[in-house]
């Protein structure tokens, strides 16, 4: 009983952490739309890529640990992967060579 309660607390803390990262990601996207300097925009993109990596790891863990293969639909998987690719492609285009 105590072990289950501890697991539930860790799970809810983790969900709150992922929720906070989601809010930060939305704020980052809004910052990209504002007229800011190139250096600040590059910093926002770096944070965005780091958040994307965390979300990709979270998705992979949830996908692998789902109780059945129908736990996450293939459309959700394809959407998550395409989101990561599209977000990262803008990051690498922002660097000047």
C-alpha cells in the first residue's frame, strides 16, 4: 500500500513536470513570433530543441511501456515524430555558416 502511494506521488510529480515543460514550450513558440534579436532567437531555439528531445524521450518511454500495442495509435506516433523533425529543422537553419 505504501509503495503504491509512493509510486502515485512520483507519477503525479512527473506529470506536473511534463506539464510545466509543455507550458514552457508554448512560451518559447510565442517568443519566436516576437521581434527579438538574433542571439535571443537562437537561444530560444536551443531551448526548444532541448525540450523537443525531452518530449521525444517521454513519448518513447510511454510508447514502450504501454500495456498494449494499441495504447498509442500509429497516427499519434507519426504526428509526434513529424513534429520533432519539423521543430529541429528550423533550429539547424538558424545557424550562420
